[in-house]
């Protein structure tokens, strides 16, 4: 193999070579680890250090978190408007994420931080969707779609890496942590840079005939079956076709109910280390709960992708909601190392599965025309993520505890689960 060739192009020439498929999947996994594990979620393990140093208070911390989630929401809605090749966009996104992460460590102004985190959210959405489309298309041409599950372990790996690094760098402070994460982005980007070499000639002309799809959450495309393999408008159990009015009704409810876990998980995902440090003062455990959350994403993604497509997506979603609600409640009822550890795992396990099942349900309802419904559902999830920190931080600042906000999050998840069960039973 010539060193001047990109890994992906070499794999294509080998025509389905397993090693080539592995290289493609691993490169996309690294891209998602940078874009999501750092670009979106690096703020979580560093927030306690920023609070301790007096750089932020809870209200400004919630605002900073919501700025990033708002950026991701905007990025998700604008992906289809970007006239840029997939591989080139991934390169731009990775390089920009590295620069923005470093900027967090060398600036000390809240308005600048808000702008940086907002842009980082936008770029993380763009990078996620373009890396997903590039990787899944390559794997399809290689005849190795099973490698797609590896791609979506990237966010979990990124969360684990940043969580452990933040704990190790706690004594040096948050600015050092941001710079350390920026260096991690630079090294990771350098490792996969040549893999995402822009296409030329016919490949580029073929790409320009299409558009990027709306961004979904960091798990969505992992194993969604091709539209041609799903009977549009057929119930999970093979029931007869639905009317247009019924499909529209179920689509509206899917959008509403899918927005609930966005609110439900994000409070814990944003403030978990802060909550744990408050409950376990002086303990070394709080630095490990966030990496536990990320580690749980990995088996959760691989397991969910292998569940039979004929199972009712609404009931699977309901089960995921309940698991996350139980995980949140454990941290409130049992504020011990064991309670937080088990709770972190339970919240992380269904994180990717929720998006997978929701996107699969959208395709069940709309078949090949599901992109619009997917976009609306993703937007609803994004709104939930934006609202969560804005609600939780002021309540915690006023009452001195995150417990009311966490109970609200668990209640929202349980309400969503109940709604999905009712929706599924009425459909049958």
C-alpha cells in the first residue's frame, strides 16, 4: 500500500477488505470522539474545576452549557445547506474543534466562552453528520455495514478519555484541562487527517448531486436499516398499512415524546460531577462517574444495533426512558459512590439506543420520506437539551440542591415512557 494514499481509498481498492473497513470505521470513531466527546461534552468534567476557581457560578455554567446545545441544534438544522464535500467538512470540523477547545483554555471572558461553546456546538453537529455519511457510505461500498456500530462508540470513548484526563489534571485547574483537551484534539486529528482526504473527479461530482441529511443525535445512524428493507407504514408486528392521518398523528406524537429524553438526560449529563462532588465531599469517586457514563455508551450502542428490527420501536424507547429515569433516581435516593456509579451506567447505556429506535420509528412511519420527520424529532430533542440546564441551574442555585431538577427530569422521562406505551397500544 502506498503511503501517499488515504486509508479509505486504499480500502475501496481492496474491494471489501476487512482491514480497510476497520480503518474507515476507526477513523470515523476518532472523528466522533473529537466532535462529540470533546466538542460537546468536554465541558462536563471541567465544570467543577471552573466553579471551584470562581470562573463561573451555577447560573453562568448552565448558560454556557445551553449555548453549546443551542449551537448543536442550529448545526443540526443547517447541515443540509452546506455545499461542501463530506471528507473536507470532517477535516474542517476536526481542526476547528481543536482550535475552539484551545481557545477555552487561553481566554477568561464569559461572553467569549459563550460564543466559543456555541460555535463548537454548531461544528460538532456538522462534523458528526458528515463523518457519519462519509463512513457509512464507504462501509456500504465495502460490503461491511456491520462496522457501522464501531463508528458510534466514538462519543463514549471521547467521554471516557476526557473524563479521566480531567480527573488527572484537577490540580492544574480548568485552563490546563482545556489546553490538554485541545492537544488531544490536535493529535487525534493528525492521526486521521489523511484518511479524510477530499475526493476528486467522478466521486466529487457524484456527491454534489445530493445533500447532507439533517443531523441526528450521536448514535442515530449506527444501524438504521435501509429504507428499502423497511415496509413503510407497517406496524412493528406486521399489521396492515396505516392511513395518512394516522401516520401524521403518530409522527406528531413521536416528535413530542422524543423531545422528553433530551430534557431528561441532559441535566445529569451537564452537572453530574458537580452533583457528585456536593454529595461526596473529599472523595475521589466523583471524577470517575462521568467516564462511567461514557463507557456505558459503548456496549449500549453495540447491543441496541443488534436488536431485531421487527420489535416495536415505541416499546423499546419506553424501556430506555425508564432505565434512564431509574438511573437518575438512584443518584438522588442513594447519594453514595455505588448509587452514582450504577446510576451513571444506567443513564449511559440507552443513550445511543434512544436515537436509534426513534429514527427507526420515523422510517417505519415515512419510509424513504422520513428525513423531514427525523429532522423535526431531532429538533425537539435539541430543544430539550437547551432547556434542561437553563431550568436546572437557577433552581439549584436557589435551593442549594439539584434534587428538584433531577426529580423533574425523571418524571419527564417516565411521562414519555407512559405516552409511548399508550401510543403503541392504541396503534395495535
